[in-house]
C-alpha cells in the first residue's frame, strides 16, 4: 500500500532530516513509526502525503508514484497532522461536506458515513457549530471523521492519540483495527510505545533520519517490551 | 509596567517587516526575496522623498514655505489615520495574541500600549520619510534657525500619535459594538466600510483648491490653503507655527493634545479591554445539530464556497481588499452624479476623468485585490490545501473566481451608473465596460501570482498579512504601473483613445494568460510552493 525506497530529504541549510530510508506498508498493516523528537518522523510523513518534496528516493502509494501521480495518490489516502488546524470559519458539517465534495463522495453515501462516524466519535450534535468553538480533542475527532469520509486505502496519522480522551483513544484503536481488517492500511507516528506495541503489527524505529529497526512487532519484542527495544536500539545507534 | 511594555513591544516588533526571519533564515531564496523587497522599498522611499522635497520647494518658491510643515504634517496624519482605521481594531483586540499574553503576569494596559506601539513605529517611519526631506528642502531654501530643526525633530516623533489614537478609538468602538452581535465579523465589516466611505467622501469634498483662484494673489491662495488645512486638521497648523515662527506654545499645544488624547484613550480602554476581548472571542455553540439533505457539488463550486466563507470570516481582510472596489463605485457615482469636471477638480487632476475614466475605474480594484493575500490567509490550514486531491489550477482559479464574484456587484453598479449618466456611444460604452473588466481579471490573477512568490503562512495576526504583507504592497505597485502606462499613452497619443483602450485590454488579457502559461506543467498537479 505504501512503499518508500531510499528516501532522502535535506532541508535548506544542509540538515539531513531523512537519510536513505526504505520501508513497506502492506494492505492490512497497522504500521507504527517511532522515534525521538526531531528524528525525522514528521518529515517522512510529510513527504508521503506530498507536503514536502524529497531530494532522493521514491514513494509509491497503492502502486502510484507520489511525484508523477500525486492527485491519484492523494485520492487514495487521508492524512491528519499532529495538530489538526482545520478551517475554523466553517461549521463541522460544512467541513465534512467540503471534503466529501473534494473526494467526490456521492450525496447519499456521505450522509450515511458522516452520521455513522460523527456519532461514533460523539461529535454529531455539534456538527452545526463553528469549528472555532471546538476543543482540541473535538477538532481531532472531526479531522478523523473527515479522514474516513472517502474510505481511503491508506491512512497517514501523525501522533493521532494526542489530545484524545481515554474513551476516544479506545474508539480510535478499534476503528483502526476495523479499518485495516477491510484491507486498508495505517501508517502512523507515535511517542506512546505501549500503544504502538499493542496496536501495531509492524513497527519501524527512526533515529537521526535513519531507519534503524523495522519489522514485525512480535518478532522485534519477543521477550522484551517495545520500550526496552526502543531504548536499546536508539542508544546503540547514538553510541555508533 | 515599562519593562512589560518594552518586552511585549519587542516581541511584536520581531515579526515586523520580516527582519527577524531575514536575520535567522538559512534559506537563500528567502533572503534574496527580502533583499529585492528592500530594494523596492528604498526605491519607493526615494520617490516619495523626491515628491515631498518638490512639494516643499514649490511652496517655498511661491512664498508659502511657512505652510510646508503644515501640508506635510497633514499628509502624514491623514495617511496614518486612513491606513490604520481598518487595522487598529484587529491589532488592539487580536484574539490569538490576547490568549497568549493574558496568561502572563502583565497588565492589560501594557498589552494595549505594546500593540499601540507596534503600529506607532510603522507610522513613525512614514513620518520620517515625509518630514525629513521636506524639512531639508525648506531648510536649504529658507535658512531657518536652530529652533526649526529642534521643534521639527520633536514633531516627527509625535506626529503619528494623534491620528493613531483617533483611528484606535474608531477601531475600539467598532470592536465594542460588533462584539455584542452574533455575526461579529459582518457587523465589523459593515461599520468599518461605512466609516471608510464617509472618510473618503469627506476628504474628497474638502480636498482640492478652487482652480479659479489660482491666478489670483499668492497671499489669497496661501490664506485659502491655510484655512483648508485648519478646517481639516488644526494640529497641522500648530506644527507649522511652532516650527516656522518658533512659538513654543503651539508646540506644547500639539504635544498636549496628542499625548492627552492618547492617555485618555489608554485610561478608558484599560477599563473595558478584557471585556471587549472576551466578547469578541465568545462564540455561540448550540450543540443541537440535525442532519438535513447534503448537497453534492462540483470541486470548483465547493472550493469557491470555502473561499467565500474564509473571506467573510475576517473583517480586516474584507475591509482592506474591498476598498479598491468601493473607490471604483465612489468614482463612478461621483462622475455620474456630479459630472466629470467636478470630480476632476475634487481629485485635483484636470482632464484625467474625461480622458482616462475606464483605466481609473479598473486600476482601483487592481491595487488591492483579495487574491494578493489569499494564499497567505490559509495560514495554519495550509497543510490541508497541500494534501487535498485538488489540482493547482483549480485552487488558483477558485481564488480568482471569488475575486470576480466579489467585484461583480461593484463593477455592475459603476457601469450602470456611468452608462445611464454619460450616455456614451457604442464604442465608448464597450471601452467603458471592457477596460475595467480586463483590469479586474488581471488583478485577480496577478494577485495570486505575486502571493505565490511572497507567501507568509506562519502568522499570528491577520492584519499582519493583509496590511504589511509584501504581496499586498507589491500589488499596489503593479496596480499603479499598469494604470500609469495607458494613462501616459492616452495623454501622449491624442485622438487614438480607442486604440489605447484596445491595446490595454489586449495586454492585460495576454498577461493573465501568460501567468497561467508559465506554470502550466504544474497546473494539473496538487499545490506545492517551490
């Protein structure tokens, strides 16, 4: 579903944010992307969703090249950043309807999907209010509802659990499982290692822009916790 | 409190004119852009200084040199007032900054003064650019004593205080009234636009000397000029008397009124500042949504609707970018109701309306199109625009289309009024219709093109993008340039009016097409700034 080959991103000023990174997210995967602050997680994610261009390498979404078939790639995925600043001047329903128009979701289907997702996330009753009146968590829930409206094949999330209440976190985890069971995939970054360990079937650890570990969660952890693995590999990488 | 004011002012000045970003950015392209903007600013400052110097010289040669400080002082004050009305409210009551600053252990008055000072410094620069060359020329011609320069130096620093206070009072009153309404932005837009209209009409009717008197005695002319300045802005006359005659009482009167009005304003606003801020930030949330039939729309229509909502959600955006259209309507109604000669006289441009009306009408909206900052206005939402499956062409034209939709009623009112009043023949009517239409289309597309080169997404105040953005400033220069070329041609090529109008329309449409052609290979891809 997502294939990153030898991705390198160098910022203006010369800092290498991502260095020759390669990974593959298959259909049905919940793929956790872990690393310290400034390790290169968000830069990788932004390259995947087309916000950043890359200096070297190739990114394919659903078999299509992000550079040459970017519109098709964007139609196939949905992205939510760590701090979803969404159009405050729209009401919740205007925002969702706008996304449905952009992704060309038929009128009947959009109503059913909006109702279902918004009710699940507990924001249905406030859809008529301006987004500027929403709390951070409500905005996050609205962004998630919007991301699911066109039933994407790949969901890219940057720190999706930040700002969510415990109930919404649990719901999101369930939704992520249900989403991937249908054959779609999720690629997400997180700092919460416990969540990643329980939720993800595959995990990658990035440090200093380089991918240092990647693989099946169970195989990586075995008799250790993900926290131990993370500390081990990142410190070992720094020592090198 | 002084320390609090100093720190808060320093904070707001960091973001001003992009000095801090220029200093710290490692992006060579960005630095180059700032340098180019700097060159453009220096060029404009030199032009303005030259104009001011010539005005002072002219007044001195005509024996009215003693009025030069009054004329220049009034010019600075009027420009300061007009340019600050729309931004004073949004800057003083900036919600985002308020939420950050109110949590700090600082007094409300410190917040007010720091925001006031951030506007004050910009206006003081204008005062310096206008007054210094004027004083230099006057000094060279009239050889005044030391007192002239001493008083002049004091005046320059205090000149923006009174107009800025007056504009802040208007901004605070508008914020106070609109804060009580549910549709705060709409009320604020209507009140500010009405005020701008009153000021524009008022200043036009007060401006312009009676040309029939030009041939009469200079003393009479000087008296007339002095009376008009005194009627429009008395402190300007006090400045002149203080600087030229060295009468310290007039200087003290000017300083007293300026400082006094500011201190009274500060004291009054300090009492209800927090309340107004809270009223403005209050939003109604009902929480009783019931789904009705959702309509599926085309991508373009949906994008334009979003642009429409974004536009009218910001009063400072609307007020600043609608001023051009408003001036177009005022000019058209002025010509239709009062006649070309009267408007010529009011504008102080003999023959201009008669010869160049279609160009004047069209060039006004070009100077401040909403598209010049529409990309920047995406601000923190920019990530959405970049990740939506929308081609660059669709995004650009959704913004251009909004500009056309917004300008349409103003265009129609202007055209209908002029055609009914002037009863032009078919060729004149076509010129009158086509030239402004071509200008509006060109301005809309050029605004985006300029904003693509100078985007600012990381802002914390809308006023900063709309009023101080490089692209808004550049569009003003482009608007002036695109108007100046055909106007000069119309005066030089007498008898070839239709040809000049035709060539103008052709050139504007060609430029519009070329702007699309330039990035045609990127137009089908999603938006990403280079």
